[in-house]
């Protein structure tokens, strides 16, 4: 996954659109979305407040916007380089506080919205040309018809654009921004930009998942490398040797691998399968890594071929819920179960899991009420109350 950051110092110089993505992590972006449709956006046809107070009132339909101030030195405007009146078609600037999200909203009166969007496009193009490919990937620049704003908190941006009746949209001018299924992608006033109700955020606080939990088993016959409705599917292997070949050496280091039914664990590496593998639906089992001896064990990961995936998931669910019971978190030494169609890998190494997600393995998550953010996979597990996903909440 690509991890790129924008420092606060750079954001101070880059002003509005860059500040909207300051210190954001642009991982898990996915492929570019399809070209924007020709339909008009509510942001271009909605209400048109003529004052900052009117813009504030409009924002307050969706979230808190308290203590509006037009003082250019208000300390709630966090960076001195922030765009102000006289630039980008802006005639007036103010700041208010979103008490719900505990963050600030910087408001811009922009009666010439096309000029504002053109300036945003030019600014983004400049940064992209400088090699700043992460620009605008997690934009929190929100536009209406005659005003725009920057939400300093992701939750604020979601509150503004997520309601079905909202006429506010995220503005982005990076062509590589991915808009997931279920979200709008509408024409902006300038070519090269578009408007959306999708808020991307790598911390999992962006727009919630809108699509139904996918059930690949009901999607019909898959075409080579692309199932009929778009799920990448799950990996499979016919033996432990094939599974090793699939995951090693790039993802799991299986330079040292032991095929055994013995229950192997260490104080630092706790497998999911506890006890005889056959009782968990596992037909063959191996452990990769250096087993304990004179020194403590290192880099243990377990590979499984599975004959009864439902049994494996049922028992793994019970173990996961028991671990979550005390404090709502899995032990740091506890492995997570990542599954394919007839194979599984157990690991407590986050880097290994990231590699397995690239191979289309999915994590069995049985947390009550869990959902993945938009843009991540969320598919039906074989046991009620669990889902398969490639998203993990930040620890």
C-alpha cells in the first residue's frame, strides 16, 4: 500500500486544498473512478447565501458551526498561509467551531465559484507536477453554490456531505481520486475537477460503507480474474506446498517451515487454531518462522489448508469474541485469521497481513457492529455475525 504524508509546514505554504489533506495518509486508494457524468450537482444549483452568516446557517443544517468570527487573526485558523479574501474568488473569510467533531470550519464566501474551482485546479496541478501525487486524495474542501469551506476534522466533512438531502460536495482536482460504489461523482464548474459526497480518510473516519455486504457465492460464474459483479474473489491452493508458494517469500517468510499437527505457539505469537487442527476443519497445518529453543521464537505465522471453512470460522469467532470481551481489543500477541476459499493464514504481524490483503486474503472480523469504510472490501463470512474484510481499525 502506498503511504504518503503532507507535513504541516508544507500545508502552510500550500494553503486551502493542501491543508484539507494535511497529515493525511493516502493508503488504500484503489483504481481511478470512471469519468464524471454530465449531470448538474446540487452544489451548483442549491441555496446561494450572500453572507458568511448565511453560509453559517446553511452549514448548521448538517452540523455545528458556532462562534462565527471574521477576525483574520482568530487563533482557530491554524496556519498563517491559509487562503483569505482577495484570492481564489473569495470575498470574505470566517471561522466557526464544530462542537460535535471538536474541530474548526473555515468558511469562504465565493460568489464566483468557477474562479474558486479554477484556482483549486491550478493549485493541485502545480503540486502534482512537483511530484506530490497525494494531493487532494483525502480532500476536506467542501463547496456549495456561493461559498466553500475547509473542515479541519474528517467527521465534520462527513456530516456535511453524507446526508441524502445535502447540497454540499467535496471538491477534488486529482484525477487519481477513487470514488467507491454507492457514492456520487458529479461535474465541477471546471474541467479536470469533480464533486463527490465521498470523504476519503485513511484513519477509517471517512464516509461509511454504503453498499450491501457482498456475497460472492451469489454472483454467478466468474470470468477469468474478474468475477461477474466485481469482487476479486478469494485465493485458493490445493496443498500446503501450493499455499507456501502463494505467500512466500514476498509476504510470509517460510524459509523455515514445519508441517505438523502439534500445537505450536510462543509467548509472543499466539495462533488462532487452539488444539487439534482437525477439530477446526483444518486438513494440513504448517508453521513458518524460527521456533523457540535456546532463544525465543521469531516471526511465527501459521498456514492452513481447510476442508471445513464454516467450522474454522465458527470456532475462530468464538475465540475472537472471548478475547474481545474484557477490553474490546485483541491481545497484541493474538493472531488474526485471514482466509481464502480453502486456505487460511494466522498472523499477528500487520505487515504480513498487508501483503496478504494484496493477495486477496480477507480478515475474519466478528466485532459487534463492525463495518469497513467505503473503498474497502466487506464480504459475507460463512458464520453469522462475522464479515470478511481487508480493513483493520487503527490500533
